[in-house]
C-alpha cells in the first residue's frame, strides 16, 4: 500500500499556497479567536503561579537587574530565560495587560509558522484541515494570552519542525545550524525541550544519508550535518549554562526548578492518592533542610529527597508511570488537572473544551502518523518523543503536553486526509488550478 505523504507528489502538481481560501480563512479565524481571548482577559489579576515569576522577571530585566529577583535581588533561574526576555518590550505601564497582548502576538506568529509547516509538509487537503484545526484547537489558543512559557514553546516547536523539514530538503551547513539554533531556543523557553537538539541531530543525520542528496555539491557529510545541529544548539544554550554555573552554589545548568518539579512529582501525595501521576505543591513546602539555602542548594536537596523516595517505593513505580501516561492521554485525573489549570490562569470551560478536542484529535493523529510517509513522520516525532520522555520522568499534565500539540495538529490533518482519500480515492484539488493524487 503506498504511503500517504505530503512530500510525494506528481510532476507539475503544486502544493497549496497562501492564496488558498481555506488556508487564509483559517489563519484569520485563528487570529480572531486569539484576539477574543485577549479581550476576555483584559484586566484579569495575575495569579501567584509561574506566571507571576515570568512577569516579575521580565520587569526586573526592564529595570536592568538582570536575572535576579525583583524583590530580593538574589540570582534566580527558576525557569528558562527566553520568555522573560521576549516579554521585556511589554514590561512597563499596564504591565500585565501589555504582557498578555504581546504573548497573543507570539501565539499568532506561532499559528502562522504552523500553517507554513502544514503547507510544506502535507497534501493540500491535509494542510487545509491542519490549518483549520490549528485555528480553533483550544489546546493551542488557550495559552496565547497567558503569561507563561507554553505559547513561546509551542511556536518554537513549530519553528524547529519547519527547520528539520528544510534540512531534509537541503542538508546544508546553514540549514543544519539553523535547526540547532531553533532547538536551542526551544530549550531556553522550556528546559525539557533541549531534548529536541539530539533528536533532531539524529534525524538530520539520517536525512543527509538519503540517496537523493548524493552528488549535490551543497550537500554536507551526514556526520557533519548532525554535528552542526548539535553545535547550533550549544551556541544558544551555552551562554545561559555558563551564566548559571558562575552564580550559584551548586552546579546549575538550565534551571533551579528541576528539584521542585522532581520532588513534587515523587511523594506520597502523587504516588499514593487520587493525584497519582501528577504534581503537588504540598510535597515541596515545609522542608526544613531547604531553609536558608540558595536556589541551587534547595534544588539539590529536593532532588536527593525525591531520589530517596523513589528508591524506597520502587514497587509502586510501574503504577505511577501508568498514571502519568494516562494523564498525558487525558484518560485519568481530568477533574484535578482542570482545577490545576484554572489556578494557572486558564478558563475552566476552555480546559474542558481542550480535553474534548484532544479526544477527537488524538485518534486521528495516530492514523496520520501511521499513514504518512516515513520521512514525513520523522518531522513530527521529535516533540512527541520529548513530551513522552518528560511525562514519564516527571508527571502528566496539560502544561507538559503543550509542546507536542503542533505535531498532533499536523498528524490529525494528515489522518483526516488519509481517511478521506481511502473513502474517495480520487485526485484532490490543489487550490491553485491543478490537482494532486491522494493515494492510500
């Protein structure tokens, strides 16, 4: 059975372009949805969650304090530096509303990037479906007016997949380096996304080995392509790592939040109760050993306590891992995840709508991943793999899953197109006066 894949098309046929009314209409609809959410949030008080840190840290940057606390002036690396940096232009005047507006702009840019990727990767029908999904999918737009890292991470994941597709088409030194830069930026937005760098390096290496690139004067050796991806990522990440190593008591690479995350996911509350597989703030409060310690020392103690807890309860680990996976798939713990999302500045109704949408899209995404060509599949797999690894290492939740949502949208678009082509194996219009076979 021939594979469905956007990269395979007949001579003379053209992919969908921005002039396609479905693509244009979907993008305008997506902008409208995001602006409506921004208006709905105007004047909302910022909750005392991670959003407060991002907002305050950006204000500290604006005041010339660097990555030090706005109140105590002490070094901080609670999260990656990219989101506060990108919020810097909006961190004066009516700060919260300005920051929400700027985050909405970044969300719209992420939507546009995902649309470009869909057009370049999928068949015309698949691209249209993916763009419509991206415009209205709550698990994308609900992040875009929230002062958190998810919207930035989602956009950069789309940029990384687009860069990986470009390397597949032309494995040059510039494209390989740009792929590494994109992965590195994603890692500075969400530290777990540094996993994209080695994953993309391996896939880029495999692309450079393909026969169609043999004899191309611009083609690099496969090992050089992979090395350049790693080097590009290192160029972006290394300055932040070096800065952290120079200012904390304990060695710190990307953040001092890893201990908090690790301990909150490995304690009695998240192993023995109905909150199994999640994360709990109660687990990290009131620990005497961390009193008076700097953030890196606190994180080191928390990691040690979490490791000891896991070692003492290994018999329950398989059940905990299953629960984390179930939360990733939205089949367990929906009420408490919704409650946690609301506390993190999301609308409860939007979270429930996102859960229902996931139930529809996830099976379609599985179909799409199974049916698209292998080399197209490799484009969407890195963020999915990164999120799965992060879930099983830490906990299951919608914030953890957010970076893989663009891949889910693309795969779902491909899945719908594949099912339609199976039902009606005829040529589909390309939106530009030609046609394209939707083979199955």
